[in-house]
């Protein structure tokens, strides 16, 4: 029967744990010295080895080929095999996310007082223990306060802050850290060799980076790549995950730094034409600006797999943008996320968001721009039905009448250039966006009609 990589290469002893050497040593020494706690709490991000460590602990305590608990279970006896296959009678794994009721916990607490059928210890592994209901947590706490001598509880969670201190204080706690890229790359290369996969070094580094410290995610991605029946390269990884390659992000930000509207829009449209999702482009662009911030320090951690040439390009680009400019760009992209996520025209608002990164669009940009040249406050009042109305008041009313997504576009990239009794001219500060605004002419004329109670013809200029 076929086994996924994360099951096929699941660690079977403490020596097999990847990137958790300190925890493996502490658990091993505790077992060898006979200092076995009645309850363990394993915390940390998903895919870092919490459940695997719980199973190894169960094997170590119950291996039949050793007269006493051992840190090196044989993996061959009936007890070890039963734990591996999940059929051991004295080992119970419970997913608290789906079995969080008090009745399930009460059954466990009742069973804990019964003698083990085959093993030395009864082991109860409760995954995502923070998902237990309040009543279930209290029932578990009562057993932890007075635990049977031959029972060990292993509580696993990704959110320890949700657990009451009364539970945490009664457990021996181990915090599983995200696995380093260096350790993950070494493990991925070993598996690729065992699976007869051809993978270059940049691809393995990229897989490790995308997994963000979770080995299970890295193995799942490697398994998908193994099905492509070709040499695994970094470009292939980018294509499979649907993310934007770093070199393409570099080209996009270079266009932004040059303050070229046309080049910037062309770069964005190229990415969209290749099928990249607007929200993915936004997230990858935000990560790239964060990388630029790191590049300003003069050194990028080697686990990010950036070549000397790429590092030099990043540093030059970071220098041209400036620290404040990079920080402002990151903040701008984060504020645009909800507009892109919930818009029916996400591609349009991605273009708007990216154009907002241009140096000429920054609030502190000194050259005269569209907004300073055509400010509604500088226009003479218009006479509507004999009543003098300030253009600024009309413009603000129009902005309030249009849909929220169009309001963002108008307020960030447009200004009211002229206004009279029967006409209005809107100046767009980007020729690339003129067609987008022109497409909304009917909506704008309707908004002006509601604001002025008369028919207003709208013209769009760039």
C-alpha cells in the first residue's frame, strides 16, 4: 500500500527527530534515568514533530524487547509494531478538535484507572488539547491531579496560550521550535536520494523556505514535485505552488522604483497573464519588501538561499527605495489586502495597490503632481440653482456615493480638475489607470447627479 512521504519517513526513534535535538536528548535521558513524568505537554507549530515524539515516547516506555523503558525502542516487537500501525490496545490517540466533549474525556479518565492489557504503561495522546470544552478540561485536570502510576498523558497543542495554567503546571513542557532551513534541506536531500529524485540545491532550499519550519509541509510539497517526472528545479517549485519567483518580483519592484507607471502595469499584467492570483502577488510582494528591509543590513541569512549577485541587486534596490520608503510600502500593501481579497475585480485593485507604491504616489513626494495642481479647494465655487457650492463639498459627496472600491481608486489616484453647472473633469494621475476610471463614467455621472440634483457630464483626463 502506498504511503505518503510524511508517513513513510515518520521518525521511529528519538535519534530520527529532525531539528529537535535538545528535546530528543531531554526525553531520552529522562527515560534512561527512570524519571518518567505522568504528563507531558508538547507545544509548537504544526509539522514540527509533536505527535511523532508522542508515539516514540510510547514505544520507548513499552518496548517488549527491553526489560525496562529505553530511549532506543526496537521497532520490531508486537508493542512497537502496534504503536506504529495504530492498533496498540494500551495507546489511545484522541483529536480534541473533533472529540472535545466531556464524555470522551470521562471515558479516558475511567479507563486510565484500569490495568494495561499488554504494555507497561497506558499512553493517552490528546492532540490539539486546547480544543477541549471547559467541562472536558476540568475532567482532565482532576485526573492529572491524581494520576495512576502506570498512565502517561501526552498533550499536544499549537496554541498553549489557550490552556489553563492549572493544566500547564502539572505537565513537563517541551516547546517544539520551527525546524531550521539547514536541517530541513539536509533531510529533504536524504529523502530525495532514497526516492531517486533529482533535485538541485536551490530547489531544496526553496521547498524548505516555503514550508516555514514545518517538515510535514515540506515533505508534502516534495511528494507533489516527485510526481512531475522531471528534474526538480526552483522554477518548477514556483510553478507548482503558484507563487511569484523572486526574480520576477525584483523586476516589478525595479519598475516601481523607477517611477514608471507603464513598466509597472506591464509587469503586473505579465504576472496576471501567467495565472498568478492577485492576492498571492500581493503577499509575495509584501514578503519581498520585507526581504529588502533585511538586505539593508548588508547581510541576508544564508538559509534564504540568495546568491551574491542577487544580494547585490537587493541591496542596490533597497538603497534606492530607502528604509522609510520600504516601511511605507509594506504598510500600504497590508492596508490594500482586504480590498483585493473581497473585491470582484481583484486584478484591478492589485494594479491600484501597486501604483500606490510609486515614489510619485508617496505623500512626501515633492514634485508637483496631479493632486497639488488640481485641488478642489483651488477651484472657484460653482453656482447650482443660484446657490454657490464649493467643489470640495461636491467632490466629497460624490466619493460618498460611489462603491467603496471605486472610492479608494478616486481618492488615491484622481482629483477634481474642473467643475461647473453641467460638467466635471476628473484628472487621473496615472495614464495606466485612465481606462479603469473611464469605464466607471456612468457610475460617476450618477454620483454627481445625486450630489448636485442635476445632470453632470463627466470627462476623464490623464
